[in-house]
C-alpha cells in the first residue's frame, strides 16, 4: 500500500500515443495516483515548474524526443525521477537515458503490476530527494547566518585542524578560536563534530565560498 506522502506525488506521463497515454492514465488512477498527461515533450516543458513526482517518458516522439526532453529538464535544475518507456529497438536509447540520469526503463509490452512497482519506487525516491533538498536548504540558511570569521573557523574545523593550528592559520589566539568554534556549533545547531561535518557536506560549494 502506498503511504500518504508518496500518494501525494504526481505521475507525469509524456507520450504522443493518445491510446497508450490514456491506458497508462487509467491504470495509474485506478491505483489512486494523481496524473498529469502530456502529448508532447514541448507541452510538458511549458507546464512543469518543479512539482514533486515522477515522469513516465516515451523515448521516441515527434518534436522533442524523450532524450532531448531529459536533457532540457536537466538544464533547469529540477530533479525528477524519470522512468523511460521503450520498445525492443530502443534499448540503446534507454541505456543512454539511464546514463543521463533516468532512474529506470520499462520495455514494452510490460505487466501492469511491474509498472506500478516502478512508479512506487520512483515516487519514494522523489520524496527522499525532496527531503535531501530541504536539509540542504536548512544547512545553507544556518551557514549564511555565520559571520565571515565564523565561516573561516568552520571550514578549518571540518577539515580536521586542531584549535592551535587554526589559531596560527588565522593569526588569532587559541582562546578566540574556541569562542568562534562554540558559536559555530551553536549557530549551526550541531551537537558534535560529526554533526558539523555532516552539515558542511550538505552546503553547496558555491554557497559556502560566498
């Protein structure tokens, strides 16, 4: 049974075959998934604004192909689990899609239950990605609340430097390092050094350098 969290997510269907798209829609709606169908990659790209869910994507379509749509989606920075739907002759293209970030592919014809299992896994993955993004935003907000000196101290602390070495590097007293280090731990809401290191790894490198 799907959890409420997973059931909230949307399954986007992009396929130019009206009958096949409708069939997929009926199947997913019967399993109580919310769906948004699109007849073309262009229509999807015009509409999609980063909503959580997963994408069932036909690999061969007129206009923007499945691979081209995937590449365009990657450029937007939106992270959406993509399941590629492919025919027997499209396996090399499906493999290329996997290399470009698709999470799986389903070969036609497929068993309905197999499709539903793929969708369930993809939506669970989408929820995990959403939680990771939320943790990253929180860590970066805490980081941005540090003073310039506190940021310098944090960078050196998480690199493994002892207080004495940090003091020499920054040309300040060890006591001052201790004060800044305590403030960093408090402001970052870290209970231990491992907690601080974990927070550091969630912070975007460009953000950390600013």
